C-alpha cells in the first residue's frame, strides 16, 4: 500500500481516550461486576461477551481477552476506538443506575486488549480450517468486506479483496475523526486481516480493471462492500459551488 506522509494534519490531534497502561487496565477491569445476563452484552450490536473479555484482562490473560473480542467482532479494535459506546454497552452498564459510580470504560478496555493483540500478531489467536477449495471475491476493502474476508479465510476459503483506492480500510481509514483513530490504526487492522491469509489488491477498480463478469466466472461467490457512497448534503443554496467544501 502507498506509504502515508508524516506531515498529515491528523497527527496534530491526540487521542481523546488514550490507551490504558497495563496497571490502569487491570484496575478498571476489577471494577466489573461480571453481571449475569449482562445488559452491556445485550446492547452490543456484535454480541461481544464483554464481562468475559474484561475478566480475562483482570487475570492477565490478554490473548484470551482479545480472542473473546475478535471471535465475535473481527474488527473489534476499530470498533473500540470509534463505536458510540456511551449509548450502547457503556450506556447499559449497571453502574449508571448508581449515579455516583462511573460506568465501566468498556471501549478503552477493548482497545487495550485488541491493540496488544494486533501488535503481537493476532492471527495466531485463530486456528484456521483446512482449505475448502472455494474462492470468494470481496469488492471494496472497507469494514464490511474486511470482516467478511477474515471470517471466510479462517474457515478455509480463499478470499481476494479488490479496492480501487491505494489504501485499504474504507471509512475507517478515510472518514473517522482523528481524535478517535488515526489512519495507522485502520491500516493495522487491514494488515491483521491480510495475515489471516486474505489477498488484498489495492488500486484495482471493479468495472475498470476487472469486470464483474470476470469475478462471477473466477469466484464461487462475490461479496459487495463498496461503501455508503456520498455523505448527506445540507441542502443549502450554493453548497455545490466552486471552492465550497
């Protein structure tokens, strides 16, 4: 992938929620009540077993914690950085009803576990199945395709991702506010998916460099993850004018 310039403006913005130090993570993990039928799990769109991964942090089992997260949500690292936890898992934490006690910082704990895993080679957390002889193409290298490709690769499928841009990561790489995550974080997750055995071809546009007919001929299935398209317009007069951004 194309190297990123070092003088990017986003580098001037530090993390709004810096990664925990090990002692901070353990202390926060020990606050978790390990609720039965935990409301935070019910509030998580990807169904991560939150009490279990937090308990594993508290006992020093970071590999087990990361596996609990990534097994449910392969992009658990970027979700820890950008997910609106205040209205989901953290917002459902039972501590909120106590008023004087802040809820568990689930997002920061999830980042702590997954960031360590990515730094140490998270692919070793998964036992890949034997090749099943099937091939799948994923169009676009954004979060949807990356998650699809990664899970298929773990199950023994040969996956090729086609991305028209020079960088993978999709919205995570180009559309996340930098105080939440710099592009390096998104690219680290792309490399994690690649390490699972996924082939990622950047600078290849479906419809220009490779035809849809080629994909249908050469692959057993095609997953379309081309993204959400343009942002919503404000509807103000002149917003399409020259020099208006």
